[in-house]
């Protein structure tokens, strides 16, 4: 297969395949590939929000310490290759073609999903390149996610949990937490983000206790914010100062989680110093996580598509003290767009609704109806939205945010490939 043939092959599968009740499908595929996952060491990360940022922060610390570090994330933002990386470098087109060809020859491959095929390619790549450690982000949930086929990670990580994928994971936060807790393995430490609700914490702790695993939650009493702006956040934790390029208190929670992950890795023999962590954090910037893509006026690009993510964005916008606040919003039918619109309405002065960035995008005229009268709303094409937002801000102290979907963010980052897998 060529790279182009590989992409056509992968897109011939549905994104998630037929509903799964167990992990037999991915296990059968990996069995044919001689179980590459059994010869790799993992940090396994689940959660609703914060997975990508926590992965980027903790894996970058491992890279800074000199470890060959695999990184598996989803979805991709610019092109397919950016979800499979080693030391922040994308897998090459040639490697995708070679390994996809190998996976396609498996007898059970035809029964799999895009995600499962991609996961198999990633595992083969990480093993081929002899990674010291792999940071592995779940695709959906945890318990029945294909990545949960790994047997015993060095550490399991659960970031912030809030409502999302409720048609699959459950309507309540407790049901969703049960799915996320499914990645917890016996005698394996678990790091839980400090910003979770008590009911979530109770479920994670209970599950961990049943599997004789300890739970580490960052101590917020030891965390002190020193400075914050749209360009950086500086905080102190355990008497060490850290600076993040990414704004928002939610990123501080992610950083605290990453610090605890690194501490556990050091107990497993991966010596990562505090200086490694400090130096790594200064460099990390994750695309479409309240990413500042322009100045004068500031323009923030954010892939938030659920309640927790939208709240994090609005908190940053509110604390910026910029006015007016102009938001370009586009969302998918599969998300709780009504709640998102209501949250955005509480802080936005103007909202510009867009669509056509995905086959599943909510028609802009329909999306427009769910914003409160407290903000002015207009529907425009993707090409018209940003220029009009600049007009609205003019020479004022205003700010523009583009949010509502990772697919929308991907469009503005220049992804011209079809829907991300």
C-alpha cells in the first residue's frame, strides 16, 4: 500500500465499528499481530476533558529527561499522522503505509473500526522504534475502549470527568465515571485530577480499592497561582515554580496531574527530575486547547465541545477582562449543543454561528436559536465568520474565540482532509 491507499483503506471503516460488549475484537486483531502491546510500557490516560493536555505535559517531561517516548492521541488536528508520534514527531507516511499494509493482511481486520486499525498501527510503530515508554490516550470511555487491552500500565490516569458521549457512556456523571474507572488495573497506581466532583472521586477510589491500587490526587492546598494571563500561567506546587504556555485554571489541574504521573514514573525507574518537568512545561502547547493563534485582537482557538470544556473556555474569557467577547461557534449533532449555547450566552457579547465543517455539524440557523437574547447572534459561512468577528472587535479591547468542536478547530488550523479518525 501507498500512504494514499492506506488512508483510503482506513476511511473505508466506520469510526467506531459495530457496538462492542467486550474487547474481543481488538484482542483478536492484536493476537494476529503477535501482541505488540505486551512488549511496551504504558501510561494510560482516560477522562472527559484534559486527556490531551495531561498527555502532552507528562510525555514532554519524559522526553526532556531523554526517554524515547511514544504518544497516541485522538482525533488528529492537521493530518492523520499527528495522532501517532514519538518525541513529538509524527509518524512518517512511509511507516503508516508499511504498518497499515501489515494490519490489513490480518484476517479479522475487516471486522474492526478506524480507531482499532489506527491503534494497531501505533502499537506496531512504537514497538518497531523501541520506545522506552508510551503515553496512551483512550478514544472513548475506558472500560470498553480498544486501548484497554493493555494489561498493566505503569500508571493509570483519569482527568476531569463531565457529561459527554452520554448515548454510549451513560446519562449521569456516575455512569460515565464507571466507564473511565474501567482502565484501573490491579496493583497499579491511579492519578486522579483534583477538579473532579466528590461522586466521581468516590467511584474511582472504590474501584481502585477493589483492585488493590492506590489513588493519588494532587493536593490543592500546596498549589498557589503566582501569575496568569492569556499567554501563560505561573504556579507553585510543593515549593517549585512552574510556567505553562496554556492559559486557564483547568490547565493547572492538568499540570498537577502530570506532575504526580511523573513522580510515579520515577518510582518505576524513569528518572525525571523537577528541572525536566519545569523545562518541559514551558514549551508545551496543545493545538485547539484555548490556543492563542493571533494578537491585536487576541484570537483563541478551542476545541471544547462539552459542558466541562465550554465552562473552562468561558472562565478564561471572563478573567481576560476583554470586551467585547465575540465567539465563533459551531457544534455537532452528537454533542449537547443546547447546554453549550446556554453557557456561552452568559458571557458572550456577540456569537457568530457556523456549519459545514463536518457532515454532522448543526445547521447554523438552528444553532442560532439556542442562544439567549442577552447576546447578539448572527449566522455566517466559515469564510465570512472571522473577518466579521474582526469588524465587531474593531479597535476596542475585545477578544475573539472559536469554539464548539475539534472539527471546527481543525478547519481553522488548515486541515483539508476528511473527518478525523
